[in-house]
């Protein structure tokens, strides 16, 4: 079994500007080397998945759950114990029970 | 002969007959890990003190007649399962120092059954990889050939079980991450139906595909361990409320009259000829035992890899957005502002493959591309699931190869993501359709193991385990042990 052949005329390769946009959407800072590699490799991946465009999916309902199950609901009640200090042991910067981040409002 | 050569089921009998204690068994296996893991790098964390304490408790419980189904039996957890007070890294720099404040349901269930945890196994970073080379903690080596990959993402679990560090390990499977490493290390890899085992506390990669399962050396062992892990969990919103049958009790029935489906496309030119020959041999063995074969058509199955590489990255980009450098995980130093903190913490904390998948996901979900990629992929996924539904009207189990070939050399496929992705070409369909599936050792090719892949209908785990068990009663491929680990 092999994936369907690519048609070169349909390639949708990405350029550096697009990859920069995607990296920003994903909140990832990349080095220059990483950009160069990402442009090449992401282009390959996008070209590869682009073969989906050849599938005939007219009128097909997109899958929402592999077993067609509906989302289960629970009572709107407090079910968890709060152990703030314990949770915050994993944070690098906390103070008086708060998480610290760089200044947001000037 | 050391106790390490015994299966989970044999060790259970040994403990029951008081041939040895759990403490003795645990000490032996810890010594084995400490002597041999330098060669394999299968373990990220070894929890010797905790294991010996749990083993001592298990021995007390057993003598008091209180032991559960896994009482005193040593296992290893893939480092994707959160363990309270023991670090959980998910193979990533991002979580290098993460201590979970709670246990995953799988961890909790196995602890309740009395299992003794020897440690946490190495894995591809965030379970994204098919060779264990994306781990921040370095690649795992295949016990059958140290230059080869043990597969991935559950490569630490598969290598550890193959090398007899433990009779069983937990693992997870999003596109083949239990079954492919099992095939490449000559072990049993079992992925249950989507929703059968709770995902609570299992670090999420692609939530509509992720499922926890086991790696063992025999089907009987997989049945024993799965029974202790599975079941409804209200803390997982996609957990399915179905009773868990006694999988071990169902193993005895013969395969007489069972209908096996063979997918024509799975034996096309993409499959290595020798691997194909072993798999055909295994199918012939099952026929000789009374099963019949039917050719089944899955017309959309060749779209499964591209479908997966839209759906899985999309879900991964959303799941991994929680890593922000603030509440847990790696935090960049001297951030200029909040955005810089996010971008640099993530840029430094994630490895190349994880970043690539997050970006692929961000792209296919972004404005203008959502319909063409994500929606389209979910439609094709529906077509693939429909194909399986139709096939299971005529057959009980679909059989074929687990992987296109035996283990490949470390470094061989690392530069080309597409070649790496195609390693999961036979396994991904079961994840897309939420079906239970497993890999069973069926011989060696050039001294390296290959696997027979079995896929069943939803919640038909019992039939798969039974076919595998009956096959293992007739054959001894699962007893082969890599030379350096005998």
C-alpha cells in the first residue's frame, strides 16, 4: 500500500513568511536554522496531506466521535479538592499563591 | 533460571504458590534494569525505593488474603502517565522536572490491583514519533540489535519488556505507538477500543485517537493486565460505560469457524516480501486451526496516513497550548514580555518533531484552511470508519502485517518526516475508527522480529486476545529472546 502519487502542479509548498505566521499562531519562537528546516519539512507535510483534496466527500458528515457517542454531562457541582500550594510547586515563579508573569499593563 | 524469564501469568502463579516473594522478584528485576539499561536507555526514571516498599506491602496483603489481580507483580509505566510524587516527563524537556499532583486512572487502577511499579519508560516526546528518537532523554535501542530502533512512541516500554526488565508495561497508541514498537521488539502490543481505558492523567496528544493499552510477552498476560486497567471513569468525558468482561476466562475457546478478513491493499508493494511471508504463514496457521479467510475491501484505507496527519496535529496543537511556561513546565529566563515568555518557553521546551506537529496543526486549523484540511480530513475519516463497519459485517477479525518491515536502523528515517510517518500505514486505520487492535509476534526476518496485526470490532477485545492466545499455544515466536538478554 502506498499513498497516492503527488501531482507536482498542485503542490502548495509554504514560504518563510507563512511559516513565520504559523509559528506566531502556535506561540513558538524558532531560531533561523529552525525556520529554514521548518519551511522545507512543513512544505513536505502539507504537500503530503494535500492528497486528501482528491477524496470524494460530497455529503459525508465529518466524524465527531469514533463511536458516535455524545458528550456526557455531569452535575454542575464542585468535585475537586483544591491543593493550591501543591499545584504551584510545579511553577517556577509564584508569590502569595499567585502565578507571576512579566508585566502586562504599562 | 532467573524469574525474569517468566511471563506475568507464570509469575502470578509463583507468587500464589509462595515459590518466591514480590520483594525477591522486584529486587531481581531492579538489579537487571540497573545492569542492562545502559545499553538500551529504556528507562527515564527507576523508582527502586517505591517499588520495594510496594512489593513489601503486596507480600503482606497476599499473606493476609487481600491481594488484587496484579498483587505483587512488577510493571513499568510509560512516562506519559501521571504519577503522584514521581516525575512525569512525557519524554520532553518541557516536563523535565514535572511532578504530577495526582495519579492517572490507569496508574490508580493498577496500584489498586496490587501492581508494583519499577519505573517510568522512555518514549518519543509527547508520544510524537515512530522510532523513539524524538525523546529529550535520547533514543532507546532495540534489544534485538542495539543499532536499531525499538519503534515508537512506546519504544521504552517495548524494549523493556523484550529485554525482560519487566513482564509487562503500560503504553499508549495514537496511530500505532503500542503495536509498531511491539512488532519491532517481538512483544504483544494491545490497543483497546477508544474509550475502553480511561485517558484521565494520560498526557494528551490527540484526544480523539489516544488510547492506553499494554505491552506484554503473551496474549494471556495482556488479558490479565487489561482487565485490571480498563473500565468506565467519570473523570474522562469520552470513557465508555460498558462492563469489562473477564478477558482471561474467554481465552480458551478455539478459533474454529472464525472469519478472518484480509485487506488486499495491505499486501501491496509497500510491504517487505520477507515480512509479508511471515504474516501469510501466521494466517495459514490460523486457517489450519479452523479459521476461514475472506478478502475484504477498505477502499479509502490508503487515505489513512494523510487523514491522520491532519487530525492528530490539529488536536495536538490545541492540547499542547496548555504549556505556557507559567503554571508548569519549562519557563524561559529573562522574558521581555508575556508573549516573549510564551514563545521562548515553548520554543526551548519542545523538540523539533513536536514543534513541527504543533505548526502543522496550527496551519490546518487556521483561517482559510480549516475546511480544506481539517473538515475534509474528518469527512475522509468517516469514510474510513464506514469501510471498517461494512467489513465487520462479514468478518470477525481483520488480519495483516503490523509494519511494512522489521526494525530499521536508528538515524535512518529521522530526516524525512513522511518516510517515518509511513511506518504506521497499517496501524492508523484502527485509531481513526476507534477499533481495538493488537500486534502478535509471528517470526523473525534477518534476526529481527515482525508482527501479525489483528483488528476487531468495537469492544471485541476478547476475540482478539483469544485469537492471539490460541495462536501462541500453537507457535513459539513469542518465546524468542534477544541473545544478549537471555
